[in-house]
C-alpha cells in the first residue's frame, strides 16, 4: 500500500501495545453509523490491533493489515479479526484481491498511521476497494498530550529535542492533519484542511509515560545514532514534575479525525 518507512516501529513493538491508548468505543459507533452495510472493515497499519478490536464490535469481519510482522506478533487475537502481513512486495492487485476485490469494504480505518503512507499509492487502493456508494475512509492521529502546566512544559521541551530525529512524514501529525491531503467527500466528520477535533483520556502511571515516550519513532532513531533522549537526568526531571513514580495521572490526548467517501 506504499508505506514509506518499513521497519520503523519494529524495535518498540513489544512496548507499543501497553504504551499507546485505546480508542474510545464512541468513535467506532459514530463511524459505523455512517455506513449502511457492516459486513467488512479494513484496518490499515493496524500495529497490534488497537483500532481493529474497536471496529470489530460493529462489523462482521475485520481484515487488519500491517507491513510489520513484529507488530502483528503482539496483536490481540479476536474471532472476527484476520491479521495479515502485507509486505511491500505485495502488488496493488494482490492487496485488492486479499481484501475481497473491488467495491467490497464498508469501512477503512487508519489509526495514527496514514502519515506514514505513500498517499499517491494508498488512496487509489482505497477508491478501488471501498463499497461505492456507502463505504467510508476514516483516518485520525493524536498530536499533543495534556497533563498539567508543569509537565506539559517539560513535554514541549522534550518534543523539541526530538525534532532532529523526526521523520519528515510526521509533519502531517504534528500539524494535526490540517495539511494532510484528503481528497474524499466529507460525511460530517471533518473535511480536508479541517479535521474534527476530539479528545481521549487514559489513566497513566509514570512508567506508562516513559513507555509512551520510548514508543516514539524519534526516540529509537536517536538511540540508533547514539543519542539518549531519555537520559537519567531527563527522567528525574519528569519524575519530579509527575509527583513521584507511584502516582497515577489522567492524560488527555488531543486527537484529529477525517472521514470521507469516494467522490462521484
């Protein structure tokens, strides 16, 4: 499907499942209400299936794909979900066939991943496999987290240190999908240039925060270049602002979603 950065999330696959948030069930109810049919959904860049599990509550079958075999090893088994490895060597036609052919998918979801895709390759596949009329593509990302003024300031400073190690594709997420090309007809959930703003909450321990920061691609890129973005000094600074390692806090993820259908 044209992933631009194969292998980028392999190294942190084992902590990704714990570090990243679960998406609210209300989101999947909202998206399911937009599709008249609920036979087949495709969760692209599924990772460990965080979104696929939510989608499966509304669709008879979910095909969840990823180019990372390592991520798929940590996917949560579910009777309605087929986890499939889709290597870069797979042709567009092979992928379309794998998904059941053209005009076969009711909902396509891409959770915090579409900015890694080669959109010029991915969007034509979307147009081929989405049921038309009736099929919906939904993409979203979270960009920025809120805890408290003191911790938020530390996080902003930390994220600034990650800039030299960020992949260029991350810019779409940093810009809250406001600059993401999205040539699909709006269905009332954002539109190109104007994503729907959402929030999700998660109870998080201090260890959970460290896992989140270590799950970022920039952390592992820096580590590969001999730079530790979470040195002992940085960790101590975060721990002091957090209020101690045993404290559990509520973290708010600012999230941005776009959903649309194929233009006629």
